[in-house]
């Protein structure tokens, strides 16, 4: 009896044994290039089987993967490399190839049957990037132990079994895509990888591959709700659709459910602590992000003095779990991320007496676009580099497609168009960091300390954006 297929991509199919042999082969190639236990390997790749193979190869050598977004431009990639200091690189992206000698994922891989010792549980496994409010992205460090706990929590939350079938369109460098890939292979769940999101391709493969669990961020949910031929697709194989990365837009979820009969489930996590809460799978309670998954503790503390609040009181959401990150790079950012051993999410919300968690606001100034964290300071640094810009401030406003839209308020000393400034950001930073609108204002409100009063600015401009 032939072994079952574990992963599909275009017309290619791989069994677990084939993935193992290819991963061993790439591990041998990386070892020949000098990769050894404790090293860090930069990975900048599109969504493809070779990404999975490279990740497993790096781990088999006891090295850690530094996962860099394929959407990044040179400045972002240079920053990531300077923070994490990888010694080697693997990928298919020209930006990484320009910065480091890179093993190309387009090169052929010779499968081998060589075995490797399992990496130590406390060894670094991966670095993913999560922006801070004060500048360029920070590297989030996970050990094999912490990430394995996150995988177990996610599997339990989804009630995932080897009988399930998934497809993955989210970037592998993002914690959600990475978690889904590793979890599915570890569980024996069949997965199909796609290069990028395409709504028609997604619907066709739900039908032809009999997908049982579909992952959706807000733009995917909106594309489903607005699809003119949604009813013509047979989606009866779906157990549910998981809404990830942003709070549910109930009207969109209800539209899809009414048109397809498929229910939604929502979950909540962060790069620093990947699985925090999840709804029951019955499609109810979409006004919440669910209850803390087993193995995760959640509390809400006062924004003024940090004391623990009672049921229903509004404050910062804090979390404790064995899946929490080992820390940030630069290490100076780590202490501020914790309070008495609890991870500070920066999200504001409530926890009711029954354990249902609701998110109402952000205490940090991050902007969440399509599930990606965007630091206002990163965009402001680019805008300040334009000679016509005297001052600027960036903030987010609710957006039904992307979760939030980026607004840049700018004061100038010479003529410049909004399009010029948007293009400047687009050249320097990833496309999802481009402002949706530039508002020219007479002044940027600031405290005497120089801190931007973003909330004041947002209220002034709200009617115009």
C-alpha cells in the first residue's frame, strides 16, 4: 500500500517520507556550506514546498530559522539581518540574495536517508518579526519547546485530525501560516500550499480537494462575501471557516454563512504567544475572540496602575503560557513586554465571568493591516526623509477590507503630492505599509515631551477619513 500524500502544490505531491528525504538532502547541503547547531539561517521565501523542506533541514542541523517576509524591501531585510545576525541564507528572493550568499530554493535537492538527532527543546527554533511602536520590527525568539506547545494548543483548538484537509495561502513567514504548516504535517493532516491568495482558486480547491477547514483573514472573508458566484461552489466539505488575525466583522461573516451554510470560528493569538483564545466550533459567540485555550491563562489589568481587574472591567489583556516567546531581539525590548511573568498583549478588552474574551481597543499604537502589525514610527521615519516634510504622524482607522487603513498626517515646507509620499513609502517598505490616505495638516499635536497625540489627531481627522 502506497504512503498517503501529505502536501500538494500545483501538480506536485509529496508524501512525508519524500519530504523527509528532501529535508535530509538539503540539510546535507547546508552542512557542507558550514551550517551547524546554534547557527541562525535567514529564510526569505514564497509559499512553496521547498520552504517546508528548508525549515525542516535547518532544524535537523540544530540551527534556527530567521523568517523574513517576502513582501519586504531592502531596508527592512537589512534591519532584520542586523538584529538577528544570521550566518547563512536560504530562499528564492532577490533582496536576500543581494545581502548574503544565499542557497537558492530553485536549485535541485538530492534526497538522502541520513538521520539527524532531534534538536534540544530549549534551543532556538525560529525568529519571526513583530513590529514595535518605536521603530523597525523586533525579532520574536521561539524555542523548539515553546513552538511545540503552540502547535499542540492550535491543534486542540481546531479539533484537528489526520482526516482533515487544509489549504494555506498566508505567507509562511507570518506566524499563522507557519503554525498551520507545522501543525498539519505534525498531525498527518493533508495540506495544499498556494503561492498567493486567489479567491477563485481557493473556492475551486475547497471543492476539488474537499477542504475541511479554511483559514481566512479579513480580506479573504470580504472576498467570499462579495463573490458573485459563491453559491455555485460546493463548500459542503467545510467543517467551518476560521477567522484569524483581526476581530470578526459580523455582517461579513453572516453574509457568507447565509450564502453557504458554513459557520465561522474566531481565534486570537500573537507572534509572541501564538494561540491565546478560540471560540467553540458551533459558530456562536463571534462577538468575542473565544475563551482561553487549555494551557493558557488570561487576565485583564488596569491601564493606570496594573492591578488585576474583575469580570467585565476594561483593561489590558495579559497572557501566560508555556508557548510564550523566549524574548525579543534586540534583548532590550524584552523586559517591557512582560508584567510579573505575564505577556502584555497591548490589546484592551474585557474578560467576563464565563471566560469569554472581548477586544475593544489597542493600548499600543500598532496598526493591524491584513493581520500584519505595522509600526507608525517605521512609516514616519520614511516620510521624515522627504525634504518637503516638516513633521508627520501615522495612525490607523477601521477598514472593512484590511482591518485597519493607514492614514498619514503631514505638515510640509514645500509642494509635494500625496501620491509622491505614498510612493516613497511603497519603494522603501512592504506594500501593506503604504498609507491609504495622506492628510495635509497645519500642525502635528504633541505633548511637551514631543510624544505625538495620535488619538487627538485621529479625532480631528476622523470625519475626513
